[in-house]
C-alpha cells in the first residue's frame, strides 16, 4: 500500500465517508479562489464534523507529514485558502462544522463553530434582538473561522473594530493536533501571553480555528443614513471629525468615494440613482445608528450635525435617506463600486492603510504620482476613510489587454503603490491579509525585525511547516 | 580583568556614569518589591536614557550572557520586577526614559516612553483637555512600561478595557538587542501576526517595552457617583446589568464591597463616613460619566435609573454624591479597602476572575467553602464585579502570628482558592500578573496546552532565557 493509500484509509476510518473525499467533482470547485487568481491541487478534501475529528486528522497529517490548507467560505481576497500546485496538501474544509452552540442574551455573546456563515450569524443574533457588528460584501459565504484567521474588517470597523475586537474567546487545533481553547471567556485574565491574539489574523499558519465566542451588541432600533457631497478629501476628513465629535459612539460608518466611482456605479448598475443633484469631487456615505435606549431624537440631531457642517463649509450638499429603502439604495452604491470598477476594464487593486490623519494627503499624492508615472491610467481611492484604509485602484489605459497588462504594467504599478504606502508609514494589507498574493511583497517591504519575529514564532509553533504552507511567512 | 569588570567597563563606556551603577545605596532600594515579599540581588543597576542605549546594553548582556530584569515603578503585585538572589542579573531601570514625546489632540493619542509615571500621563493629558482612561492605586509610581508589560487593569476596565485595549502601538527591545516598533499606529493592518499583542502582558520575558502610543479619550465634563446598598451579590449583578442597559457607554465604574469591608474602612480611616444610614449586605459604588458632548441631563437620567432599580428591588437604598468632594469621599472608601483589611490582621489575598455571569454565585460558594474549611477565618470579596474580577481575601483567625500563619495555613488556603477558581473556569491572576509570586501555581493549574505554547514562544524569542528569568514561564 502506498503512503497516500495508508493515509487516506486511516482518515476515512476516522472521519467517515462524508469526512474525506478524493472525488474531483467535489474537490475541484474549491481549488480555485473565488476571483479566479489562484489555482491549486490537493490530494484530498477533508471535512471533519467536529473538533475531535479535526484533532485526529491533524495528528494523522503530522505523522504522514502532509500539509494542511484550511478553508472556510473560500471568499478570501489573498489566495490564503488555495493550496499550491504540488498536490501534496489536503484541503481542509471547515464548512461542516457550522453549529451555533449558544447565544447568551444576558452576556451578549455567541459561541459558534468555525464554519458558520456570517449571514447565518447575523440572522441568529437578530432573532434574539442582538447584532453581530461586522459585515462585508462576502457575508453570504465568508465563515467565522475565515473571518478570525484573516482578522476581517468591513464597513463597521470605525465603531466596532475589526474581527480581533469581537473575538472574546476561541478554540483552535494546533500543528501537533492538540486543542487550545479559551471558549469560556474571562473579561480579565493575566496569566501570561495572550495566545488568542496570536492566532487571530495568523491565516491558519499557527493553528486552525475551530470555534469562537464572539461579542454581540444590541440590535439597531434607529438608523440615519446620509449622503454628502464634499469639496475635497481633506474636507471629507474634517467632516468625519465633526461627525465623531457630535455623534460620538453613534457614528457607525463613514465611507468615501470620488465622483468617478459614483459615475462608474451609475453606468453599470441600472437600479442606482445619484443621491444628490450636482457633481461633487468627493462623496461621503455616513451611517449613524442607535439602539432602543438611545433612539430618541437621532434624526433631529443628525440634521443639526449636518447644518453645522454646512455652515463650516465641510460639505456642499447632503441628503438624509427618507426611509429604509433609500438607505439601502445609498449602501447599494457603496457596495457596487468594486464590481462597477471591474466592468470599466482591467485594473490593479490595493487594500492599503496609512496613519488615519495622513490619509487625505496620501490619496491626493498617490493619485497624482500614479497617473503621472503611468500615462493613460486612472487612479481612484474609495472606502473606509475613518480607519485610514482605502481601496486604491489603478485602471488600465483604454484598450489594454487585461491579462497582458496585469502581468506587466499592472505588477509594476502594484509594486510602486506598495513602495509609496511603505514610505508613508502604511500597510500593504489593511484588511484582506497576505495569503499568497502579497507574501513576496511583504518579504520585500516588511519591517525585517517583525518578519524575523514572525518566522521565529512560526517555527516554534509549526516546526514541520505543515499548516497552510506558502502563505504569509 | 574579570568578566564582570569587562562587562561593567563596556556598559559604562556606552551608558555613561548616570547609566550604570554598582553603588549599593542606589541599587538596594530597588531590590525589594514594594510589599516586601521578594528580595533579590543584582550585579548592577542600569538606567539607559534612550532606546538606542538600551539596545546597545541588551546586545552587551547577550554577549556576556547576563540576565536582565526590567523595572518601572517597582509597584507590581507579583514580584515580576525583582531579580532572584543569585546576583547574576542586572536590574534594568526604565525610569530615566520618561519623555512624553507627543500628544496628538486631533487623533487623541499620546506617544511616551516606558518610564513615564501614570499620574504624570494623566496630568499631561488633562492639560490638553483629554484623558488617559486607566487608573489604579499605584498611579503615583506605576510606569507606562510596567502597565503594558503586566496588562494592568484598574477601576475603569468596565468601560475602557485593560491596558491592552489602550495600546495603539509600541516599541520594544528584543532579546538580541533589535528594536521592534509600531509606534506610528495604523488603525487597520493585516500584515501577519500581531506581535504587539504578544508583547503586551508578557512581563518583560519576550522583550523590553521602551515606548508606546496610547489612546486618549475626551476629558470628563460631568460625573455622577452613586453609593447603593444592595440585598445580595446577585442583586448587585442585576443592578449592574440594569445600569448597563440604561447608562450604556456612560457607565464607567461599578465596584462592590460587603458590609464587613465598609466597616473595616470606617474603623481604620478616620475621615471615612458611611454613605448610607443602615446596614446592607453589599454595597455598590457606581460611576457614570459624560464628556462635553453628552453632559446634559446626566444627573436626571441617573436619578431615573436608580428609581427604576429601587422599584425592581435591585437596591435597598442609594445616594448620589452631592458634589465632587463627596464623590471623592465615596472613592476613598473603595481605595481604602486593601490598607484597611491589612490593618485587621494577617490575610492571604487573591486577584481572581471567573466568567462574569458566574461571579455572584462564585463569591457565595467560595466564602462558604473557605470559612467552613478553615474555622475562624473570614473570607471577603470586593472589587470589579462588572469585569468578573474580585480581590478575594481570607483573613486569619484572631491572634494568629502573621509570618507563621501566612507560611503554613496561608499557603494552603491560597492553593485551595486557586483550585476553586480553576474549577469555576476562572483565572488565578485577573489583573496583577504572574511574576514570581504565582509562577508555580500557574505551572500547577494552567492549561497544559497553553503552557506548552507559551514555553515554545518564549524559547523562540529568548533562546538564552536572559529576559526576566524566573518570571511567568
């Protein structure tokens, strides 16, 4: 019997026929990332149903020195869940582990397994009058395990933080199959290193997240969604500070987009309408929310906030959504920017951050530099101004061949953007992670001291390098 | 020349005469922890003036294999900053590195060096109309570096979190002398493992914190301090949940103490007066605050909150402090519990947490069990109910000899308390850290998987074991 056969038989005996398969029809769809950028191979796909099954599988893999590539909803942006082309690894699907174990109303927390889909979690919390305050475009497929492993962001980070801020406890299987667990969270615990923090955002390279206890917040009782036209990105930042001062903790979203992005959406999304009459260099989408206890007068105080901003020339025009339908329509514009930009033609995209206060000047400088260096391109930035995080796209000159352009000029442009971000003290991955997409760029531009530390930690926790090899470090 | 002489001469050349000394008069006072529980020896005391000087010193120590024991204000509770008795180590004082480098008003953050004293930081923030929202008894001596290294807590954790939640960026010197820095913080950064989190709370065993960028919040414009008498610790928790529901983010402190602790304070602090007329099984000290933007009607809404609580029988009696002086008087009672308890006689003290929702039942069960197991003792719990963290003291029977009792029964009692806390899923160190005080207990009771992980990380980052040896792991 070959080593592969021995491994497979042992895994089959342990996981059962639903737990492991080599059937190409079943495995193939998960070997390419959803944007079609990375394609890999795998010797099998394992789908354990429990932490105990996964622990046994990892021990078996350690014994046979078989690499493991964990995968949740396969909706990542950096190829972090796609195996390499060697076919050595098993693809580990966490999707069968999708139980919501407990929702604690009084303690406002939920304990659920790694394979729970974000939207399912939203619905389960809503049923109890609570809310899980993190959302993003891929909510219909992204899983809790993937969100934790990539420390996912989204449009509510301004108020509630990234995934890291919402993880109260977690459970993970380590490289040797041992189970680390802090699922019953303590609010205060100073017994040494915070290992939970080390696992969050480690992209499955230090351990495989199997379950988590997550923070919930009261459901929204009232929300006010505002669309504002602003004269400059500097004014947008001043408007943000004004809104933070006035609305405080109620300010939950503050997204920006340039006129060009709005027009791209209007061109490509038939249902989209411009919220304001005129043209404006920049637009801000602002969401202010309140739970039951704070819902009174929210709309009136937003109106006062906008009037004051208008008086201080922080905005040129603004409208408050008249109802839920219009609120959703405003958000549809925001959520359609990426697909609309994609339809405009080939582009390279960057998920970057710089220190929050430098972002307006960075955007101006970066757009100018990129368009000057690469004649015919158009550079745009949109997204989470309040987090110092924008998505920075450089669109190819008209008529460029997508694949050829992306492979040649596109790659050079990305390097130049990353150089610029590094010069401004920023990050080449604000919220999407490193995966395989940015691993070489991280090695090229990352702080050598931090990289050295990361490699030391990786070697200590996964000396054989079996956990998600080729990713991150 | 001896090795010691070579090392000392090289250090002297690098740090200058103010930077290193063997003068017993200067070194001696820092070789005992402030509570007098631990006494150590050191070959010298180094006091570098900058990160660069410290980096050079650590390289020199690595070369000569000399252990380093970092120390801030020497106000820790677990002997974490006291060297062992071998005299091998140098004592590293961070107190000369006490510059506040920058206060960023708009970004509400401060960058300061490790040796800045907490009270100095409070004053510097207040001067700018801002506030650093962490405070504790030792604020006159505790330093920023020590607070970060121990992930300090205090009485505002309920609203603002422990030190970890307030550290936006940090700088540290690693075991090989390299400098790790994230002093210019990014709100979003997903470039791999969050190494900053690993250093926070690691008690100087993985790196020496030299500077940090910390979060500030708006100054308090209005505060309401309430003293409530409650019928049981379960009622106190129900009252806490009620206050959280009504006051939301404005609720900043919620401390509890039993009648016996109040009486101890009244007996031992001449200035203290009972806030309420009658006796109550438990007392709650509640602080609700608001900044300028939210100061209106704070008092009225607190009155309504209390009336409702009274109607629901969550409290028996309550009083709102009439002015700042009375507010301070209420807090003086809380802050005097530990010294007052000390004056009552020998006791063993435990800084413990259990899952927040289990704390009331834990207190009842633990008091019962300890007093039954150790006739003549009195067990009391007081502190941060909202964080699931209380200080649990067991007071010796009358007439016991302090030293003898603490060494015999006291040690056995502590082990029993720690066993009980572990059984309830809690932590034997909620906020004081492990240091040398609880290292053996952590090894005895800690999760073996977590301990194994910690040792792996420690070995990876400090293979020679020179950073704060004998502490934590």
